């Protein structure tokens, strides 16, 4: 195979976006998980509403835009954007 412009693997923006999403998502996930597990129940309210609603969904809704945003910014800055 000759040396062409094709470069396999991910872009710098993809790597930075994944790293930033992991740096933000991991502590957020742990904090929400501990808060959901240790949170006191108030009388008359539903207690421990669920892992998906209270922990996983907010983590995903935070980390996906962060990861894609950082990816877009880095790729744009490096001249790989459209």
C-alpha cells in the first residue's frame, strides 16, 4: 500500500472529545450514583426513582454534547472540519 493521505484511526478531535467526556462524565456519574443510593426519602414522595432516570440519563445528556462539542472545536481548529 502506498503512502497516501488516508490516515487510519481517530482524529485528534475524537480523542480529545472522548477524554473530556470521560473526565466530566466519570465524576458526575459517581456523584449522582452515591446521591441516589444515599439520598433520604421524604414521606409522601417516591423513594429512589430509579437508576436510569436519576443517574444514567443526566450523565449521558451531559457527556454526549461535551464530547461532540470538544471534537467539533478541535477538528475545526486543526482544519479538519467541513
